[in-house]
C-alpha cells in the first residue's frame, strides 16, 4: 500500500463489518478506529527508544507497518499498550520445585499472570527434572501427597475467577507432563473423564424427562425414581467439575494438555515395552475421542533450539518453547499484503517484505522494555536474560490461492523454503544489528556455542569466512556465532483473532472452509455475540456461476461445482483443510519448522472418520519429520465448535427467548404460538441465565451451538408437554418438556421471575 502520509493511509484503510467486530476487542478509552489503536500502540512501544528523536522516528516506522496491517502484533500488545496493566506478552511458562512453598507460589504466580492477560504453560517433569512434583499418594512425614493433577486443579479453578486486563480474556493454560511421571495415566485421561461424566449427566436428565411422560408408572414410582436420578445427577455434576454457572467448568476446560515424549519413549515403543505401548494406546484413544492430549516432542525441540538446556515446555498454543518465567512476544507478518501482479503473474514485494521484517523485529524487541510483568522473576528473565521474540506469518493460504499452488504439493513445500528462508534470514540479521546497537541478551554467553543446525544462523571462522547454521553443524572447526539481541526470534502462532482482524487466512493453515460461520462480539461491551458468515474473497476471483456460488455457500467447498470439474488444476489450490490428506498438513508444518527457531502452533484437522490407528500414524510421522509438537482434531469431536462450515444445517439446535411462556404465566401451554425464535441475522441477547444454560446443555442443547435456523413462529397445538422440578445451581427451577411426534423437543425452564425456551430436533 502506497503511503503519502498518515492522513492518506488512514483514509485508505477501510474495515469490513466482520473486521470491525473483531476490532472491538482492542479499542480502549475513546478509540473508534484501527488507526487510533495503531497510533497508541506505536507511540507506546517506541517509548522504549533512548532519545526523543529516536522515539519519533520509530513511532512513525512502527505505524507504517501496523496501520496497513503488514504486521499485526499479539492481542495483548494491541489491548494493553499504554492501558491497564501494560501486560503486553501473551503467554508465559512457570515451574515449581517439589515443596509446598514452591507449589503455593506456582498457584499464586499463575493467577497473577492471568491477571496480566498472560496464558501459562506448566510442565510436570519426571523425577530429577525441572518441575517434578511427587505423585499422588506418595507418603511423607505429615501425610500423603495430593499429586500434580490436584495442583493443576487448583490452578485451573482459581484462574476461572480472574478478569484480565482491558478486555476479558479467559485464563489459558498448557499443562504438560513427562511420560515417565508416575501419574501420567491420570493426567492423560483427566479431560476425557470430564467429557464422559458430562455425557452421563445429560443422559440422566434425559431419563428424567422420559420418566415424567411415562404413563406406565404410578406417581409414587415416578417420585422414587426421580429422587434417585436427582441424586445421581448431583454426583455427575460434582464429578464433572461443574460449578453452578454451567457446564463449561469441566476439569481443565481452560487448558490444553500434552504429554512430553522424547527419543527414549519412541525407542521403547518400537521395542514393545508394555508400559509404553499401553500409554501410547491411551494417548491416541483419548486424542481421538476428545482432541486431548497432544504430544510435545521434547528432543526434537531441544535439538533445534538455541535454548536447548533451558526450555521446559510450551505456551498454551504450543508455538514457543520457553524456560521458566520467560514469555512469548508475538507478531505476525501478513504475507498477502505484499502481493502485486505482473504479466508473469502474482509476485511478492521482497523489498517491502524485508523492510517490514526489520521494523517488526525491532518493534517486538522494544515491546519487552515497555511491558509490565506479574512477577519480578518474569521481568528479569524476559528483559535481562532471554529476550525471546516470536515473529511469524499469516495469510499463507491466501498467497497459495493467488499463486494457484495446491497445499498438498511439492511446489508448496518449495514455496515454504523460498519464503521461509527469506523471512528467517532477514529477522536474524535484524536481531544481529540490534545486538550491535543495543547489546546482546543476557544469556548469550551460555548459548553462543550451541550449534542447532538452523540454516539462518550465521557463524564465522578466524579468517572471517561465513558459515550458515547447517554448515556449522556439519564441520568440526572453531567457529563463532554472530551475536544476537534475542535468544530466539521466530515462531508461528495460530493467529485466530488477529487473522480475522486482518481478513486473511490463519498462520499457514489451509482454509477451514471457503465460507464459514464464526462467532463474533457485536459491540465494545462484549455482552452480545452473533454468528457471521464469511466467504473467502479469493473465491470471487473465480467468477463462479450462480449455482456454483450457492453450492460453495452451502458446503464451504468447491467440490462438486461445475468449475472444479472443468478446471481441476485451478480448483486444487482451493482445497479446504478436511480435503487435504493429513500427511501434507504434517509435511507443511515440518518444512516451516526448518525456518523457525522456536516452535509452531498448528492443528492437524482431519475428518470425523479418522481412526485411532491413523492418529498413531500422524504422531509417528510428526516425530520423524522434525515437529516439536502436534495436536490432532477430528471434525465433530467437540459438541461446540467456534467455527462452522457452509450453510446453516436444519439439525442445528436453536434457542428461543420468549417474551412470555403462557397467558397466565404458569407454563401450562395455553399459548397458541411459541415466541418468535432468533433468525440467523439477529443479535443474540446477553441475558441467557447461566443456570438455565446448564440445564439445557445437559440434554445436549447449547446456546453457542450455532446459527438460528427457524424462520417463523412455531404452532404448538400438536406438541405434548410434561413438567417437573429440578435443582440447578442451588435454586429450584421448573422444567417443562414439550415433544412432537417427529421427535423435536422443546425445553422450557422457568422460575418465579424467569422463563427460557430451548428447542432441539
């Protein structure tokens, strides 16, 4: 984007309604525009520079890459720059030694870090490693150990109560455990058990509803069975770690969990070690059923990390391995912003891209000096010791579509090498220049001789000859690595919200769908949420027929269109995530990993038909291709997914907010019509009672399950109904179940001052 000055740039930047909805997360005080956010952020971050002249110079340069969205920093930088706690770093890693004082400090530090908008990674090491906590039941002088899972329970539960920074951001965690820890079996099934308990609770409420309409039993028999079910339901709620506020409070619901495995694990697996084989089977089975746990491949990570002997685990999304009390400091280059067209086709503006990389590297380095921290140890390690950056990319799938490069092709891997090398080398040269100007990170003397094999490192011999990092790893010569300001520089984050803000594809993920439904907040209060349908703008370039366009809107894919049949090679560049064989997802991540010194956050999305054995194959393929971590998600694994593909399906649940249940207010069904349901374009009110949403979710109806699909008032004269009372969150609510012969169910929940309807086929 050409710039004639700040004013012309601000006039050129026009956001779509979907972008404006995401922008609400980052506006503070009286801000109303993206340009105002960029001015605040640029000014605050540039205040790290030494002189007023340098501050003015770099404020303008930072603004020149932020305002046109050539680079977008992490959400905490946008939300908290010159505002609130000034907590600008998205995620941290914490650790504890095996004593009560350290464990108590771990819980406290996790809460404080959450308050500063920081996610937290915590690893439970094997005996003799950092982060080891004695297993459950281990005897000591005053009793028995609770075990590490109980400690993680405390951290998860207490962090649910914390509000964070300028705008609400739920606490987020990565809980990992070394495969040798004695409690690893409990660990891997912790979240799976919660899902199973929640399913049991829903079944009990279904039984309650069936019992009420069962005419074969006497009232006395019904009441006896109802009392038994209510008792079982209370137990199920307790086991599921539900609070009175709803079913989202399942055990570790705010955490990703991963098992740390190393080379020894796979050696024992290949040798048929029974204990390792059993654990391997469970990891794959639970990942298949619930998407947890993932794997952290610790030896792969250490081999290619400059911080080989210091890292312990990753941040919640897995894009950066960190030492204790260090942090991820994220920013993403928007690749699609550098595209221009010639007679030879689409090209990248390499000069502008290089300039943006250099400015972005300095921007992230300055962030470290203006950010505030939850604890003194974090401040010391982040600023004085490690100075880690996480510069990455997004908009990659958009670039592939413009170039008509299929994701599942060797040409794609070659393109990763071409662009990845350029980004990595320019970012490393920028960090080297910063070291010459401002000095190296404090840990430099301890890591300068680590030969990672990363090709973008630069080494020299006594004669002044240069060697790349991969060359340095192959030769047995005395070499000196070029000093850097930052111990690590590169990382690829998932970029969910900021990719929506930039209206580009996420990180280097293929499109989830060419048209998707996404939940967004509709105003700055974040009290109302709506679904919006987003069509990839690159589909418009295909000039599809009206019939083809309608099919894409319905399915989210080009498959089955006349265009795909007539031009299969061009259509191949528009494959969506589930249409790409999982091997290519792993290969793409492995190839990007060659150009990243930290790690990468990517989910291997696969079809709902994927088997447990195939998940095992994915994990082994990832290990052999140099991945530092892997997460697998089967489509449809979780009941509520934040993104949905294609058109609204008729079997999606709908929610109705009634103005009145009945004419006399007693819910006896005398109304001739049910209240009008929400339509797809309606704004969802923020008055869904939490107790009611809990009751509804227990029979599989969730207020966040999808767009509304009913388009007219529903007559109820052919519905049957029944009513019963049930405790929910300490209060008594009246449940009324309506049924139709076609199986559609309507749940009415009300109290003396409240009524709510839910409908489900």
